[in-house]
C-alpha cells in the first residue's frame, strides 16, 4: 500500500472539502468542531489535521494533538468504502512509531458498533482506562458527553490522566464555540 500522510494547515489544501465531508459523515454533530474553530485549530503548532492518503486518494483522517509527552487523537476515521482492509490498523501503527503514549476516546459500550470499535483499538494495542471522563462540548448548544479513555501502549497513571484532562479543557477546547462564547 502507498500510504502517506499530508498535514493540512489551512483551507487551501485541494482535498479539504473532501476531508471535511468525511469528517462530518464520520462523527455525530455534537462531536464536531465548527468550521471557524477547525480553521483556528489548524494554525496551532500542536494540532495535526492529517490526511491519510492511499496512492494519493483520501483514505482517512487522523486529527491529533502532539503535547510532547503524549499524543491525543481527537478524531480518527477511515473512508467507509476502505474499511475492513487493515488501513485503520496501519494508520495507528504509523502514529505509534512516534514512541509516546497515545490517548483517544470512544463511546460507552451501549451498542454493537461501540463494542466493535473498542475491540478494534484493543487489537491495535490500546487499553481502556477506568477513569470517569466527560468530554466538554464543542458547540454552545450541546452538553459534555461521557466517553471511555483508551491509551497505547499501556494504561495511564492518575497523573497522566489529570494532565490530559487539563490539556483537553485548556488547549484543545480553546478551539470550540463553547469556549469562544463561554
């Protein structure tokens, strides 16, 4: 496979419209950053809006924050027509080569999709952490939502989780309608 990554820093990328369409199709509305906030986040040097390209075609997105001591994957998706062929596993394996802990969140295990998602991440070396966690809202009209924190290659310590929580609220959520209007 000819998998490559291309970091977008603004809306001028020729694949940005296609990327944003995939982003909007892949996540529920309450988990999406509004376009002005997404553009602002892309200017932050810690934020990576990475296109995952397979032979030059958009195959997925991995949107993450590189905090130095760890990486927080805020959004990750693979083009639906390309799922089930190992591409997601390959993308996560590339990210793991950065040799730092990786944190991501998944929905509570209330349906088969959520259970399959957790199983996928576990096959990729992630472990579920037992911390109670509510992700703050991106949009002013929404409320926070409970999520399961997963990490790679091991469980987080309380101190690591606390650091993540502060970074999430103070840095990541700085690019949200809720914070702008807060």
